[in-house]
C-alpha cells in the first residue's frame, strides 16, 4: 500500500531531503521543479528562492515525469521503491516546490487493471500499475 504525505506535513521536506537530496540545497528552498532534456536523457532540477538552479545529488534517481502541464507528477526510484511528487502550479508561494502530494510505494503491483503513464528520462513511455 502506498504511503502518502501532504505538502503541509512537517515530515514531507525531511523525507525529500533524505531520499532524493539536492546538491548543496534543501527541498525547503525550492520554488519549482523543472525537467530539462539537454541531450539524450532528461534531468530534474530544482529552482531555488535565491535564483539558483540545482540538480539531484544522485541524478539517476529521477526516472520520469507525467507531463509539463500545470498539474504533473515527477517520478523517482529510491532503493527499489517509487516516489512520486505531485506538483500543482496553483500552489506557487504556498508550498515548497508547489508540491501537493508525495507518494512512496514499495513495489509496483503487476496485476493492476489500470496503468499510470510517465515519460521516461530517455523519452520512452514508462507504465506503472495503479495500486
């Protein structure tokens, strides 16, 4: 069963700093997350309050995203688990990084009836079962 944390949970930013740490920054200071495709593989960056753009300490943890829409999901892999950040642009100024939900799931269920679609870092389609 996935574990969900709301963006206003005091543990949310601590969880992100522990599981998907940024280079020389904290998720507390993030105003927006962005996905760039500089060459062949996409990269996730965080835009900070002070104007800096930083990446993840371990860029391989970023595995995909749902879209570039105002409501989107960023997908990370942490020790065999998937971590999803649901981001909504309307939360600008109200939540670090515009995060609405954080979902951490241990294992994807292979027998699910519906699938969630993500764009993989290589541009391919990545499907995860809905739990």
